[in-house]
């Protein structure tokens, strides 16, 4: 799987950026700036999983859902990650 630098979701262009030392997490989703921020120093599989996790948050935000159940986000992102990895 390849992580895009930009993608469209719900008519909004989202950007993916990388930063060092996101101490509190491997990534985050900022719906205000339409940005996914990922930890640059993660290994490839962790980075892909984290992208899927943040992408699920993007889907929820675009659907108008502001409160996100992290257990549900994790379950959906693990399944999405597995699916995308199998498409190679």
C-alpha cells in the first residue's frame, strides 16, 4: 500500500504530512486543516496502520460525526489495513 500525500474525501482535499517526535501518538487527524499528521520515524507497517486509523477518523469527520469511539476506529482501521495490504 502507498500512503498518498493528498486525497479527496467528501469534496475536501486532505493532506498527509510527516513530523518527528509525535510523543503522544503515532499520528493524528486535524479536521480543521484537513490534515493527517504521521510520525516520520515509524516503521513501514506501523505507518500504514496508523494512516488507516487516521483515515477512519477522516471518514467519521466527513460524515458529520465529531465524537469517535477509539475502539471502533481501531477495529475498522485494522480491517481496512488488512484489506489494502492484500491488494498489492
